[in-house]
C-alpha cells in the first residue's frame, strides 16, 4: 500500500487553511465535497443549517461486502481569534512544518483524520483495489462539546454531535464506523458521556446603600455554601462503582459560575448560577444519571434549584467486533505491535452513531503535543502510517473484490 506523504500533507495543509469554527463549517464542507467528487465518489450534500453542512461520500463496492463509515468532524475546538491564542501560530489557519510535524488550527482535532481518510482512499485507488462493500466518508459539523445556554445562542454553540445526529437521520448509516479522533494510536472501546447541570441560588436584589446587615441575602455569598456542599458530593460520584467503566473512574468539573452585573455592582444579584460537567459511563442510562444528580441538588442549602441542559451519552463497542479485530491486525502490520486499549472521558460522535445502530470505534493518531509556543500539531509520519491502517481496515472489513 503506497501512501503518498507529500499528497497527504498538501491536502491536510489546505484543510488547515480553511477555517471551520463550530457554526461556520460550510467552506470546509465545500473542500471535502470537491475533493471526494474529484476522486469519483458519489457525494451527498447535507445542508444542516445556513452556513454549515455535512458531506457524505460513498466509494461504491462491487457488492456482497459490509459497509464501513469513516466519520470525522470538521469544526475546530478554537477559532484562533481567542485573545490567548492569537499569538500562537499552531492555532491559526495557516499550516507549516517543523521537525517532522505539521502545525495548524484543527490538525489534531480532527482535520488530520479527514486527511488520512482522503489519502487512504487515494492509496486504494492507486493500487487498483476494488472492495466488495461500500466505504462512506462522513465529514460532519458540530461535534465539539458545547451547547446553547442562556445568552449563548446561535449555530456556533450547537455542538455535541449536532451534525452526526443530522447525518444518521438522513441516510448516513453503515454496518460499522471508524472514528479517527486522536487516540495516540490506541483502540478506544468506550468513552464516557456528559451531563451538564445548572444550579441556581436566589437572593435579594438590593442597592449597596441598603445592603448593610443583609449579606445573608446575597446570592453570590449563598453560592459559597452551595459550592462547598457540591465539593463534598463530587468524591462520592467519582468513587461510586456504578460510575466506573473498565477501571476508569467518572469525573466532575466545576466549569463556570455566573452572578451579578459587572456594569452595575451597586446591586446584589437576584440569582447566581453554578455549572457542572458530570461525566457518565456508557453503561449508565442518562435518565438514571439525571435523577441522581438532581437528587443531590435537592439536598443543597438555600433551596437551590437544578436544571439539566445537556445529556450526551457515552458509547462502547464489543471487544470481539469485526472492526476491532481489523484495526488490531492493520495496526500491527503497520506499526509492528498490536495497539493498546483505552477508555476516554471525552465525548465523540460515536454517541449518536451507536444509538442509531452503527457500532463505532475511536482510533486515530497522536493527539499532538500542544506546544506552548507553536500550538496544535501532529507527527507527519504518524499521519502516513495511520492512513495506511485505515486503508487496510477497509480492505479487511469490506472485502477485496
């Protein structure tokens, strides 16, 4: 199998140079569609909403084989315009190479995988390989962990598998799916889901001039008691055996707190909110997790209220699945050793795919060390080898005609 290093890097660099922050993925979708159409694939354009689309392309097989989807999200975790990232070149939409690594916005998460999908199919074409089963390439919008909440409204906040949920309800299904999230070359058999909860404490809306002796009515100060109680609860959730998966414990993050008005600190806020990210194993139903978290909220001081606003289940695939066996064999053939197993606490589009009957495995190249000075990057040799693994997996699971 001849994977063309220069061709892979050239296309990956084009992808890096095509900004695709969540909510604005259309230009990247156009690049995917043009590329896959030029390769002779049947391309389906899915307009998710204004300014963002999915691309679903099919390399048709001769028939009689299983179908394999290669799924990857086009949206990037950052825009590069964030004040703390503006001066970091690896977080800008301009590719560059240094010491055998490719730098640029989105290369790790996960335009590098999209480049590997494209090059894997090109390598199969170059080798004259026709498969029995179809290979589907799904480039999707809106995977990054974010959601609309409060004043944060609009497409840029619609993530958490928004594109893949659209995909699977508009023809994007296959017998199995390989999702090239950066896994350090490990096979991720399962990952945790996520539940986000807002905890609200009310208080008096009082002018500073009349606030003397009324600190007990200040919702920010009341939240201090609530936060202390939440911190006491977190170890119980993380240590509960029912919240562990394959030896990995659950985790809870205190992600945000919001209260008051910076432009009017002459008033105490009428309420203050605390936001938690509660990770949930794929073996626990989200309804059960929701009930347990809200039960905790009911026991908090100051009559705290709780609202769950994200329920993104985890996902898992059986160890004995044909796709797992194929990745094991292909990885060993390319890298010289069988891949390690892993469980991750991050979310992926496997959540939506598995719940639509598409068993999905996460397997990709290195996450790329986030160089403090240079930013997001991937080892080029790792990309080349990963592309070969993907091509070999397709041959194994789809069958060679």
